C-alpha cells in the first residue's frame, strides 16, 4: 500500500527510531514523550521528494455559537491565548463557525496562511465533525488533519455560573487540542462496496412504512417480524384517531402492499439472532437459520402497553380494563353499554411506574370517550386527569368535541385516584382539584390509560446492534434535534414507538425519514469508512500474538516474514475487519501496534498540555 | 477563592485548592453522556479536562501514570456499561487495565482514590455531572497529589 511505502521511504531518511515515532509507535510512551517541537508530519503527507517534514502551521477557529459559548466564555481572550501557542499561525473567532461564512473563513485561511492543521473549538465532534472535516477536504486539507475541541457541551453549558473558570478551562482545552493537532497524521479512508439491500426489524406501522418506502426507491428489503402477523399495535386497535377510521382499514392495505411487493422479503415469524459487520456490509442471521447481507438497517420494533399489575385493582377487580382492552371490547362488536365509565389518565405513568408522559394516552381516552358517547349518549363518561396533554390542530379539536358531547373532565391531584369495589359496583375515589374536595364516583367500567413502555427484549437487541438505550430503555437516537432517526452507529436507523411513545402519524413520518436516510448509502453504492484502524510496526513486533488473541473482531493475524531480523512471525491487521477500538494498542507490551488517529503520542500530548501551567 | 463554587462542590481539606483532573471518555457512551450533561445544562466543577478516545479499552496504565506524574490530582476513566461496549468487550479490558493501574499506584504509594473508573451511558447526563462533582469533591478533600515534577 502506497502509504506504507511512503513511510518506508521516510524511515530510511529519518532513521529507524524516528520513523517508528512517525508511525505513532516506538519508544515514545510515557517516560519518553515526543518533544512537542518534533514535527508529526508523515512523509506521506508531503510532496514525494520532501525528506524533511514541513513545519506545523495550525489555524484555530473559535466559535461563539451565538451566545451559547460567547455568552459565558471570553472568546476574544481564548483567541488571543491560542494565537500565542506554538505552531499556531492563525487564530480567529466566528459568530457561528458552522455557518457558511465560518466555513468560508476556514477555507480562506487554509490557502491564505498555508495551514496544514485546522482546529475548531465549538460544539461536539459527535454532531459537527463531519461538516468541518468535509470543509477541510474541500480546501485540500486531509480531513484527519482536523482537530475538534468541545467548548459548548463540555464547557460553556456546564459552567454557566463560573465564566472566569470556564474561560480558563476553554484555554486549556484549546491548548490540548493544539498539542494533539501537531501530531495528527493524514489518513486515507478505505472505500467499501455497499450491499444494496436493507433490513427492517418490526412489522408495525413504522416498519411497514419504512419497508415500503425503501423498496419503492428500488432496493430489496428484508422485513423481519417476530409475530405471525403484520401490523403490530395499530392492527389491534378499534378506531384510529383523529380520523376514526377502522384500524384494520388503515393498516390492512399497507400490510397487503408490503406482502405483495416484489422487492420485499418477509421473514415472519422470525427474529434476528446474530449481527456482525458494519455499514454497507452487515451480516444478519435469523432465528430461522437464514443468513443474508444488508447495507443498512431500520429498527422499528415498537413498544408494549404497560401491564398495570397491582394498580387500580387491574387483574383483581372485574371491569377494570386498560384502553387497549376497551378497544378490543369495542372492536369485538356491540357490548352492553355501561351506565357509567371512568377513565384514569396517567395510570402508571408520570411518576407511578414510569416517569414520562406517554404522549398518546390523552387522545386515546378522548377518542374512546367520544366513541362511547356517540354510540350510547346516555353513558356517562368521566375522564380523571392531571393535566390533559393533547397537542396540535386535530387532537385539540377532538378535546373540545368530547366536551360538547358531554364527556366530563376532572383534574385529580396530588394523589392518583384509587379504585375499590363497594356493594358490587366499582368506586373511584379522588381529590377533585376543581371542586377542592374528595369525591367518590360509582362506575360500571374503569378504564386505565396506561403508558407505552419499552420492550424488555430491546435490551438484547441494543447489544446486538451496538446502539444505546435511553434512561427509560427506549432506543436512543444520535441527536434529538439534528439526527432524530439516526443512531450514532453508521448505517442503523430508528423509527416508531421503539424510540418512545407516539402516535401513528408520527410513526409514519419517522419511518419515512429513517427510510430515506437508510437508502442514502444504498443509492451511493460505496461508502468511505473511517481510517481509524490499527497498524503494526513490524520492526519491533515480536510476534507474541497477544493482540491477535485479544482482538474481538479477529482483525489481527500472525504472518511469517523474512527480513533483516530473520525468519519470524509478526502481527498483521486486516483493515476491513478492524473496528478501531484501540484495545490492541493498549495491551501490546512492545508498543508495536498503534491505533491511527489515537496514537499514544497524540494522547500523551493532550495529557501533558492539560497539566502544563500557563 | 470562594468557599463554595457555584457548582455546589465545597472544598474542605485545603481551602483554595482546586484539583486538576484528567478524564478519559469513550466516544460512544461517556463522551456522549457528557454531551447530554451539556445539552441539559447540568452544572459541574470546571476542574476536569476530558480526553476523548474511541473506546475505554484504548486507555493504557501509562496514560494514568503520566497524568499523575505531571501533576494531576485525579484521573477519571469513563466507559460504556459492561455489556454495552460499542466494541464488544473493550470496557472489560479497561476494567482490567485500571485494576492493574490501581495496584501499581498502591506500590508507588499513591492513594488509589485518585483513580476512578465509572460506567456512564450516552443517556446518563445526570450521572456524568454527579460523577464529576463527587470525584472533584473527593480529590479536593484528598488535597494536592504532589507527584507533579515542578
Ligand atoms: C390503546 C392504544 C390506543 C392507541 N390509539 C391510537 C390512535 O387512535 N391513533 C394513533 O395515531 N395512535 C394510537 N396509538 C398508538 C399507536 O398504536 C402506535 O403509535 C403505533 O401502533 C406504533 O407502531 P410501531 O410500528 O412503532 O410499533 P408496533 O406497532 O409496536 O410494531 C412493532 C412490531 O415489531 C415487532 N417486533 C418487536 N420486537 C421485534 C424483534 N426483536 N424482531 C422482529 N420484530 C419485532 C412486533 O411484533 C410488532 O409487530 C394507540 C396506542 C394504544 C396502546
Ligand atoms: S501484541 Fe504487540 S508484539 Fe505481540 S504480536 Fe501484537 S503487535 Fe506484535
Ligand atoms: S483496534 Fe481493535 S479491532 Fe482493530 S485490530 Fe486493534 S483490537 Fe482489533
């Protein structure tokens, strides 16, 4: 590979010891750190004839982020400080470095000042690194020569009441970034072919919509559904608000379109039992034993309705049901209309079994109350709530319609209501906030508006996919606003109630979002993957095989070589398999294997800068 | 120096002493958790300097020793919860390496409490803030480590 060759050439020129350092390995660990003055440039980043590394020319861009950073941190002082750091040839501040003029400023400075390193101190690399890296590339600077410093999430936002110390910390963080920037090396990203197919996990409304959308864009889809039937939770409902259409009429045609689609392969009932690989090349194994490869994955595994065990007499008292059980009753056909129905909102949620608001129970209760009232106007329907959370145009209208139809709303608080049986009839006791007194309501049917909760199996699935769950054990997106249907892991997307409670309309919106995101790599056909992989210094590797046995991805193998040191075995990294964790770097007693972009000298330089005075 | 910093972390042992803390956070969980702390505007002591690594398994005993040698008063290592590692078992390696480092510290006569390992997920913004505040407080009470060559 040309880079290795270039390194080889450089090594001859610079002597073995230094060459090893340039590769980020060698005797330059803790006891003997690389002098910061030493140029980190790899020979390969220079013109082919250059034998001596060019000096470092670092440009520093400090972002105000409006007042997000600038309102706390003294940005001009940090710029002034940065401009005095060794090798920094240009430092400036931008109101928004990520805006067009900020990006233009970076590009201009690269050519004007001949920058060979760029450091942006702004928000978090987890959302903004790709943008700045692309900008550097556009200006002809290899993206791995870009360094990111987090002054917002890790500084101004968390030290809002200590501006002076936040500024001091900002300076230190910039100094650490500059220290690492000096040692950055250019890297070329391997380009991989993409398997032009997707997998959708879950066949509820979200999964069905995502599968259809991807298939309609022309890519084969494997749809994996655990149950023997499509439609998920929506298929079990009676009517769907805000349109009041029969659930089967809504879900049925979508399920049929999916079943009939020539590009969708249904795996049902089936679950995924094993997953390996990465964006473009995921290898999937199903419970049915089937194996296939896909380029991207959409997770749409939904949520469960909370089983209100031990709450409000459910399971013990007759005629205490959940909203879902009520929907099943209504869907089954006419049932003896009770004279009095009491619905209890937030049953199990907002502080009881779970802390959150489940978002769809208020309109579900209103929907079912309206249906009961319309079919049997004499039935008294009383909704006990602690704030009604209906939002948006359609649902608020329904709220008013329910009131007009005579559905009564009473606010309970602070305690949740209690349900008991008295003389063969149910009785709901609660403190009525409006009337400011305790009340007893007799009821023939008590309906609990229970929340959607994460499925327990999500835990196992999250481990298989290597994507996180949030505090409430729903799947956790990469960024709540900027990347709402992405996972932080490339090539895996999320939609529907697997991400948190929501209604069908929003499930479909998310599904279409996730589907178009998942189709991007498939349409491109190739993907560039991070060049953060390990490399071996074969001169010093003694072939002990420790890295080989520890690498979880089997990316390392011992191979025979015959060179100046004799006939021996050395480690070799398969870049396609290496995931870039760096475990091998930290376990090799010989410091003979090193993770690109996170080399020991780079990390040590940050440690030193963090602790250096001034 | 104020007795109580606005982050609510009071110094007891050495008034005016502000410890230097270096933290190593893995990209996928604890660095992301620290991002969430920021997004949620939870406040913590500004003594900490975070160094991002892809995986906690990348953290070598040497990083910790070097930090202490250069004058850090505490080192925090944070990774994904066991079982949640983005790289299968990198955090188990971190656990081993940190245990090994702690034994080394003992031999060197360094208080083991100056090194802390925590599992913090991407959704545990509050835990990140609590951890930093508690660790800063503890290290502040331990006083200056004084291994720095200065
Ligand atoms: C009582 C009640 C009333 C409601 N009323 C309304 C309403 O009137 N209007 C409205 O808009 N919304 C309503 N909703 C909300 C609506 O039902 C949901 O928003 C929607 O159905 C969620 O769809 P989904 O595809 O995200 O999840 P689900 O429908 O839960 O689908 C997930 C699918 O994934 C499958 N699955 C799970 N795990 C795996 C796995 N590991 N591998 C493979 N497959 C798996 C499941 O079997 C399921 O088929 C109501 C909800 C409830 C509980
Ligand atoms: S652990 Fe180090 S010395 Fe041993 S085989 Fe791997 S790279 Fe070579
Ligand atoms: S960086 Fe991780 S995945 Fe790559 S070779 Fe080393 S141990 Fe294996």
